[in-house]
């Protein structure tokens, strides 16, 4: 019998007087944004304790100076709009769920589409049938180099909605599907995904009646077929590096566990732990047999194997704090949207 994990979500790290780590620095920045400024450090000292109590009193919370689930939610809603080096390209309010949910999981995807993150988000904005709202998407989309070699979007991340909220991005058909979506943060990597090979050696992507030729330099050939496919459009070095940065950033903020695992191609198989809601880092193919995102590219596996060590000494980068909106999905050329994106196209809520 399947063992489902607690779907209320693992609360962000509980902090109290005497706590000393990077979460305290993050707490102090949120307190400042909420109108309770305090000198930034990793020390939960007496001054911080009093500022927390003042905030709790003003927000009708239990006044105990302990930062637990309810205090975190109030603080996050009051001032969590940091950019973390991403570009806000926000979907309309009715395209995602404006419900604060505790996060304990990150899911990695690829788009099965072309290189631009703004057009990926634009697809989600325009993928609704008349009279319906799919509310499908991920918080983050990492762009890539174009097929023509333009690297303007390579490793550049766009944010579709604030990650403390949620949208559907898994479509597992499991009884706990809604909860899996609610408690996870999704990261999409722009990639056409699995490819076909012509007899003449040309590689191409085929989907929804469109055929896109892919240069051989962008092709990852696996040593043996995986889920029926041996050729994929590889994730670029900049995408993999940016994916690592996002994982470490989000894991630090939301206290998402990064396990000390040995990653290899077998990790990309279906995982009962993931289906049952175990916290941590997962990918779409861990919960669905019909998905090939993300695929076991050697360089991607190498990044995953380095996460646990990198996490031990990781510090949040506050150099780019303010989130600024650089455009909206409704400004895009709708004729181009058909090339973005198939990964979440058929998600069943």
C-alpha cells in the first residue's frame, strides 16, 4: 500500500532566539520590508526577537518571538518579491493559484519547445480554450541558445509567477496530484527534448505537425535508448549552471532538502517516493512514465551529483533584490507561440 507523505508541506525552518544561519539573514530582510528594520546578520539576537514580536502583535499572531509557519506566511506575503537574478514576466492573475503554500519540493522539466522563455510563458497565457482556464505553468523558465546560434536568452531565467504560489505542472493522474503541485516549485529548461534522426544523419524535432531541424552540435546521443529515445537536444552549459543556481537558491529559502545521493541514469526512472510526495529534488519523469523531461544528459547528471556539496556552503545572493516586470505575455507574436511548449500542453488538472 502506498505511503503518502504529509501534504500540508514541510514548514520553512523554524527560527527562534539563538538561531544562527543564513535563514536568519533572510528573515531580517523580510522584517525590514514589512516595516521592522533590523541590522542584517545571521544571528537571531534580542533585537530580532523583539522585532518579530512587534510584527506578530501587529498581525494578530501568537506573540512568542518564534518564527514558525504562520509568521513565515505573513512575512512572505508582506515582502517576498526578490528577483534572485531572474526577470519577472508574470502571467495574468487568473493563470495561477494565488494561494500561499509551504514548499518542500522542486520539480525539473524541459519545455519541448524552442529557446525563448518569454514565449514559453506566453504559450501558457494563451493555451486556454474559450470559457476555460488551465492554470498550467511553472514559476521559472530557463532560456537557451537559439538554433541559429543567438545566445541572448541562454541561461536567462524568466519568472511566470511568484513561487510561493502554485499552478499545475505535473498532471500525474494520481489521487494526490493537486497536493504534489501545490507543495512544489517547477523549473522549466527550454529544450526541444527528444529528437528523430533521418538516414542522411539529420536530426529533427517532430511535434504537432511541425518539423524543426536541429544542428548536430546541439544533439546529445545517449549510450542506449531511454524511454524509447536516444537523441535529445542537449541542455546548454549555461542552462545547467543556472538550473544549479536556482535549485540552491530555492532550497535555501524554503528549506528544501538536497539529499546526498549518487545520481546516474537510473535516477530518472519512476520513483514511488516522488509519487507519494517525498520532499526533495525530482524531475517530471520521476512521476510519469510518458514523460522524458528531464533526460539523463551526462553534464546534467554531473550537476546533480555536485548539489549536496555545493549546498553546504551556499549563500543567497542579494545583489539583485527588487523584482521588476520586463513585459507581459500578451505582448508576444501569437503566430510564433505554436512552437512553445508541449511539455505542459496536455496537463490534466
